[in-house]
């Protein structure tokens, strides 16, 4: 894992951060190592984690900082019960689903991050299996299944599962209707 005090974190891009500094368009963008440090000490701070992970992966994009953060996210998830680690495991799944290392600078998996990132994906899978055994809504189950596919190396399948609408109900007969989202 890239140590949290390593200066290379500053050079890793994420939403709102590039060239070693916050974007003028997002002056509140977090410095990821600081956030991870706090989350390692307070793993149950789900609100803080939910604020962080869209800076790592969102809207079909995974920034290079996510590959450095993934091992720490898995370590945080290990400190939580299977029910409590839902957000962390879904984030790991979305990082894998939205990985776009060929998109250029800011999205690539740096060579010094690759091994720890791959290990994090492998380490997350048993945690995800435990989480799947918990009670979940249809939407939560869909996200966990998408993450499972991605962690098994099937990012396109994970993306397909993630984009499925769980279901709607016929207003006349209440029959569940399953369909793809647009």
C-alpha cells in the first residue's frame, strides 16, 4: 500500500484534484490520505466515507487516486460488520467497474499502485460474500451483485447489473416488472 504520508499522493488525480492541488472549481475537494487516516480511526463514519468516494469514482470514471485508496477502503471494511460494510464494498466494486486506465493521465493505474490494488480487489471478495448473506433491499442486492461481478474480473457484467432497474410495479395488478434502465 502507498503509505498515507507518501508525497506521491499529491500527484495522484481525483475529481477536484490534479497537478498536486485542489481545482479552483472544487475548493473543498478532500486530500484523500487525510480522509483515509480519519476513516481508519473512525470506520463507522459512513457519512464521511460517502462524501469521499465520489471523488474517487463516479459517473463511469475512476481516477488514479482510487487505486491507491482501494487497499485502505478494504482495511476500513474489515473493521466493520458485514451489514455495515455495504458502502465500502460497493465503492470498491464501482472502482473496478468504472476503471478506465487507458483514458490518459489522471486515470491510469500507476505501476507502484498495481500490486496493492489487485490485492485489495481479491481481499474485498470474501468481505463482499459475507455482506451478501445479510438482509438487503433489491437495490442493495443489485449493487452487491454488480460489485461481485467486477471483483471477479467481469467489469462489463458488473456495469450491466448496476444499470438494471430492480423493478417497477404494474399500477393495475401490482405485478413486478423487470426492465433495463435507459
